[in-house]
C-alpha cells in the first residue's frame, strides 16, 4: 500500500503496526502538546537529537502535515496514547474529540526509515518481514533535561550478524534525522538492560544462534513519552510504539550521503 492509502486506512479506525509497510516512505514518531510547553519540548529535542530528531513542527492548531498530502494528524495514526498530567490515560484510534486549538504537533524521525537500508545491505530483520514490532528497551542512560522534560533514553534493538556490524553502522549513518548510528553495540548490561530478550515495548527477537549475533541499539522515538510523563503537563498525545505516522517523503529524501 502507498503512504496515502495507509493513512486513509488508519482514518477508518483500523489499528495496525506500520513496520514494513509503505516501504521506502519516511515514517515518523509523533508528539502533540499544548503551545505553552512547545518551546521547552523543542529545546529538549535540540539537546537530544539522537532520540528526538525533528522532521516537522506544525503551527498551533494545525493538523495537516506539509509532507503528507490530504493528511489529518487527528485520525491518520493507527493508535494514539493519551497522557493526562503525565500519567497514561487511554488509547484511541481518533483524537478529534479532544483536539484543541493550542495543540502543537511534532513529527520526529523514526528508525523504520533506515530499516529499508539495512535490508538492502543484506542484514536480516526477522520482525520486519513477520509483521512484528521492533524490540524497545528503557536504558539507564539519562537524556539532557529541558524545562520539565527529562527521563531515560529508550532504544530499539536489532541482533546483527557479527560480520555485518560495520555495514549496519555505515548504513544507518546516512540517516541522522532518523536516529543515525547506534548508541551502543554489544554488552546490554552496560546501558542498563538486564535481559536483552525481554523488551519494555515491542516484540522480543531471539536469534536462532545467538553466538553468531551481536545486539545493536539505536536511540528510539519512544524516549519523548518518558519525558512527557516526567513533565506532568495537563494533556499530551503520542503515537503508540510501532504505530507511526506515514509521510509522502521517500527515505532517500532524508539521506545525507
């Protein structure tokens, strides 16, 4: 399906994971919050560019993306997470009924973009082809605070064959606005992950022959969700992990090399 068709499918209320769909199109993480907190959140993103690379920021009250034709950010994401006073409140497939004229939308880069590049370079991503969600872990690494926004860094995990590690680093380095190079390779405990087979979000990925693979970790766009919890603002909205906003941009549009 094309990017526009996926957005239209989400608009009908269909709930699905977007990993592996609309291949070649840029997918983004989403954060929506009141204008009063938009400056501090922008600063948080600038100070933490690996997990929070800004792709687009809407004007207050605007819900149509400039990089997605005929889009509506209030309906075109398969599932939203709603937070009230920093506490997760509910899930929804439509946020029209709670939309406010002071809401500011942030679209942030997503690692689903560089996954296509990894596959092109012969790197296995079993969850990608099996319609599963990438494993995500909360690390012991702190983000850089901005205003009331702070929290631990969240990472995505991919088990890479040892002879493909350099290729994986090179491939993802082309996409700094989609998290870029990994933040850690190897021993998971060094970044506070006690069990690399039990993710905090997403689906576990267990290699058939673990000795042949090394876990690699990239900064993840779920990180802002922890920052929103810490900020305790009256209301904020994000996508659910793995259920992204699909844009009309092509992956190569975001490549720097």
